[in-house]
């Protein structure tokens, strides 16, 4: 996080030739990190949610109404953030995925540059070799995300990073230029618009900076008022322009999405928790003999706030843990870089911290690259013809996404998958529900079914995927008279990993 990339230059005054060569090598190393990250975009599978949200964004640009014609459980920012990439891609005649990835890499570079600029005069960077931290930060922001690259949590951290630098200055009672306050306020507000849970990360940072500075005035810094005002305006705009979010989506989220959670034993035993605690213990060991400074306090506060968000959501999904792991890695990197090396014991501790950092980074990459992969169906579906219209009868979104975008097809549904039916099935499996809850769930199921039938009739698909891998959706289809009638013109083309691929007969 503390990436004063000019600090190394200040340490070698009087040796301009060596300094210039070192600076060029540093920039080449930074470029290499971005090059590896860009290469990974062509190797790692595209993210399921990002693929779906690009479809939603395209439909919004085509005139469909979010939360009315398209069902999406997230607040509008989850869709709006991808629209600039989609619009630019259309203007340039390129794929939205390519342009969106490019914009995210640009955002990462700008975020790193702004953070480094804000911290250029910070006292915590004096005497430090900050280029290694800059390289670590670049890797954490561009390589670590792996399969969750471009997810909302990824973008939320990119927008928040300059604000963390401002909070570091606040904690040190150092002056903050006006432009930095504006960037911090804007960035924090964007982060907060993605999910209400992110208020813990921003709030913890502000409180930590105030406690470190021993001044309550930090709580009322201009960037905090700017962020609060922008979030309030955003909330008002949702109420005015997206009233269906409150009348249609909120009841759905309240009754089905929020109640379905994993057990605490699963949540606390997953890789995210293990890696986070592993890095946290290493930080404590490295800092036993030194008081934590503002940079470390802010990074740990932000990581803890995002950890609270992860545990409160209680879904256990990897992408939701990205900010907490990314920030604890930056905190560990800072602890290693600022660790004294006066004695052999210091050097051993520093080397140990470096090994933990490398292990945590590698473990995080594996955690964020784990996905339910069914790309074996891409080839068979592609053989049925170009740009197919695809309908998926499943609650497992990864089966249809990013398949439909890979094939340049059309998604025949108003929602990402039949997730309502899948979530209700799991809720009922978890235990008996009261009568009023059952009534509400039945109403949501009926609404989803009616939408499915309407979408099928409005735009008959060329290909229908029936999922018997994650659950027995084939039996559900056979028991449904309306779906059975609609599927009469379709024949089984092939089954791949218990996923039936049906094609429409005739023209």
C-alpha cells in the first residue's frame, strides 16, 4: 500500500547513472507484472458473474428495464460499472470482455499511481525501498484475482485504494492536498455503492485513522462528507429510477437470497479464513517489538472490515473474500519491508515473513482460481451452429456463463439461471419452514416459472441445456406439463457430464 516509488531514488543521490538504471529496471519489472496479468486473462476461465452482468449491461443499453425486464439481485452499480466498457466496445467494434478487462487494468494502474502520489511525502515511506511494495501491490491487484478478475469486490478495492492512502496521512496528522481528498471521497463512495457491507471496511479505516491520530476531527474530514453525500445521492437515484429494486427485488433477496447461508464451520474452515489468519499471525510476529504505524493500522483495519463483510454475507464464495486477502497481503508486505535487519535474528524473521508472504500469495491464487468448470460443453454446443439462442434449465449459473458469450450467442432468459428454485430447494432441505414463509416461497417460485415460460415463448431457443449434474433438473422438467409441451420440438443431441444438450428440430 505504501508505494512511494521515488523513495529509492532519494536513497541513491550522488549516483545518478546507477539510479537511472535501477529506475528503468523497476519500471520494466512493473510492466512485466502487468504483462503476466494480461496473459492470464487468456488462460484463466472468464468469471461467471461478470459474463452475466455484461449481458445485463447490453440489455440495458438496448432499452430493457433493469429489475423489470431483467432480474438481478444486486444494486444498480453492479451493472452500471460495466456499461462504459460495453459502450466503448460497441463503438470500437470489439468484444466487451476485451475492453472491460482493458479498462480494469487501466483502473489498476491509475489506482496504484494515485496511491503512490498521495504517499509520496508520507513519513511512513522515509528510508524505505518502496519499489518491492509497488510490485507486490501490482501483483495483488492484477494477478491474485485469477478467476474473480473484474468482480465487484475486485473493482471496489481498486477504487478504495487511494482513500486508504489518505487515511494513512490522516493517521499521521499529515496534510492532505485537496485533489487527494476529492479522489478519496469519490473512490470510497464508489466502493460503498456496490454493497452496503463495505461500510465496515471504510468505517474501520476512518476510525482507525482517528484513533491513531488521537483526533476526533479525522471522523469529519472532507473526504468522508463527500463520500457520504455521494452515497446518499446514489440511494435517492435508485429510489427514483429503479423503484422495482425495492418492490420486486428486495422481497426476493429478503426471503430467499439472504436466508441461504453456509454453516459457520464451513465458513471458518475455508481457505480464505486460513490464509487470512496465516498472514495475520505473521504480521503480529514481525511487529512484536515495534509499534504499528499508520500504514499498517489502516491496512489491517480495511482488511478486517472486508472480513466482517465476508462473514456477514455467509456465502463462502471466493470472490467475496478477495478484498480481505488482498489487503492482508499488502499489510504483510509492508511489515516485511519495514522490518529492521540490524541483527541475524532480524534477518531470519524477515526471511520467514517473506516466505509466508509468498505462500499466502500462491495459496490465494489457487483459492481464487477454483471454479466449477464445465467447458466440455462448449464444443458440442458450438457445433450446432453459430450464435445460438440458449436456454438453461438449471440453478447452476456456471453452466450457461460464460458459454453464451464465448459462442457469441443470445441468452433466452430474464435472469442468470433458475436460482430461485435452487435456493428454495436448499432452504427446504435445511429444515422445516413456517407456513407464512412457505407461502412467500411458493409465490416467488410461481413468478420465476411464469417468467421462464414467457421467455421461452417470446424467443424460442435453438439450444436447451438441462442440468442433471448439480441436481436432477431433468425430472423436474418431465414433471412440468408446460415445459414438456414447449420441448416437444427438441431432440437430445448429446449428454456431456450429465448435462443434456437439446436442439430444436427444423428451421
